[in-house]
C-alpha cells in the first residue's frame, strides 16, 4: 500500500459524515506505519475505542469505512475463532464482530453489515507472518503461497467493501 496523508484518509470515508471523519483519531503510530507490509490500513480509534476504521487502496483513490466495535465481547479461553478477512485463527478474544453502517441513505436509516475480523485489524501482518496470533493449539498449516493468501485476503476485503458501498 502506498503511504497516505491524513487528508487523504479523512476524505476517503464513504459511510460517515465529514464531521465524523474530521474528528476521528489516526493510529498512535501513524508516523511509523509499515506501509510496505500493509494491504489496507485498519485501526481502533484511540480516542473512541468503540470505533474502528479501515482504509483500502483503490485505483480511483483510497476507500475508508467506519466501523462500530461491540461494547462487550464474550470470550472463551478454550475456543478459537477465525477472521473472515485473512482467515487467521485466534483465541476467541482475538476476533471481534465489527459492524459497518452502509454507505448512503441505507446507512442513515440504520442498516449495517458485519464482519468477524482480527480485533487489532492487523490482517496483513498476520498473513505475512510479521505478527503471531495467540492460539492455545498452535498455528494452522496452509498450503497456499504468500501471494495466494494475500489475494484471498484482498478478495474477502473487496467483498466486504462491496456490501458496504452497494447502492
């Protein structure tokens, strides 16, 4: 992913108001982000922990999606969960259901779409092996190459973004 400016990020959001986009806080480590290892930028808002944000790279420019984080999450020390974007297995506390208001009039009416995703939104780092999930039973073995896993993650993310932006 190409590095983005604060202005590019704030103007990219399709499912929140301009005021909400102006008030969101960027990741605390924004200046040190590993852009070369990111296929998308995802973070939980440090000023509003019940808000998260995704910014995807698109040919026509970045696409930002605002998400709601559940206030209470039930976790189990025994069960594991799978992220729907990168298919990384985590202890159940490592995956959370995020809800995105739909873009446009349907979102203003309260319609949302949800996705189970890595709680820290670091999917690209898990796929590349730069971050390890906390699993009691160890990592799952995959036969796909890194490029194939990255393409799968991109396809899953595109499908989710398509649901948010569909007219």
